[in-house]
C-alpha cells in the first residue's frame, strides 16, 4: 500500500466522526457536512496539514481553523426559523466553549488533544468545557420522549434527562408505542434507539413522528454511528455511540435542547 493509499483510508475512517462533530456544532446536517467538505478540500490542496500526524486530530484541527476563520456556520438558502434563532442564541455563548465541550464529550478527545485541535493551552481547553456545561445547563427545560426497547437503558436515560431538569413524556419500546405516546403528549425533543423491540426501526418511527409533529431536535443512539454519518441521505445532526457515558448524554441533550430553545419551552 502506498503512502497516498494509506492516507486516503485513514481519512475515510475518521470522516464520519468529523461529520458528527460538525453537525452537532452547527445543529444541521447540511451546514455541518459543508464544513466537513471544506476541510477535505483544504487537505487535498495542502497535504502538509495532515501528513505525519494523527489523522483524527489533524482533521479536527483543520476543521477548527476553517470554522474560526468563517466566524459562523455557512449560510444555507432555506435555513428554517429554528436554526436561525439558534444561531442567534449561539453568538451569545462564550467563544469556543461549545467546540471544546463537543470534542470532549461526544468525540471523547483528551484535553491535550482538544488543546492541539483548538490551538490553545490545555488549561484553557479544560476551562472552556466547564464554561460550556454551565452555560448550556441554563438554556431551557422541555419535554423529551425516549424511544428505547431495553428497560435498563431506558431508565438510565430517563434519570439523566430528568436530572438535567427536563420532563420525560414517557418511554416507548416500539414504533407503534412511540406514535401513541406522541399523540398523548407532544415532545420538544426525541431521544431514540435505532433498533426497537419488535424489530422495527427507530429511524422510521422518528421520521413518521416528525411528519406529524413538525421540526423537532432528535438524538439517535446506535452501536454503529458510521452507518448514519455517510452524507448520502437525510441523517441526524445529533448522534451518540453505544455504549455511551452519562457525560455524552448530558452534553448531547443540552446541545439539542439548546438548538430547540426558540419557542414553546420554559427558560430554566
């Protein structure tokens, strides 16, 4: 295998996780994927950005440089009202705090790696993560539906969500149960497993719910995140890998609720 072949394989392996980070940071698949594409273009035009270094860290560092230089997410022609309001809200947060939080909790980078990606001292990276946790926790309280067929995991998720100050509308184990639960109480956000107890798809259930309820933030939980991070079709902006940590769930829920903090929810 040539050095070029090895580099291509290495980038391909890490690209789904760059997409995950970009989508969670921007709250949008389209905008996040645009940033991931811009990162690849930069690397293709200047291989020195990544050669001889840890591929994941080099990818994220290149992404962060582009993100910083742009000042804000890429404008898209049909940006919906929720995204527009969320972006206005984002500009009020401490600069770089959400980036550090996502790199730590969702991508599970060490603080020294975060410092390399963001080109800052490690002590600053640690401080930014704590600032983000404090600021995001003050955002909103809302109603969250959990779609999960494993009882222990469902109860664990419920505990994490309620500890954050949100109300869990209920737990659905199947596609049909999810539709019924949503008819009883409209959620502000959905937390869903991919594979449900009756063999049905959590993705199908969520798509049907969104068709009925309109645009809601959704967090998917899956043991195979790379299957939902291809960029080839409509895919989630928020994705947690199994097995997950409490810190990851808390961060993802806070991020998703933050992007939904426009109307119909109480400020906590």
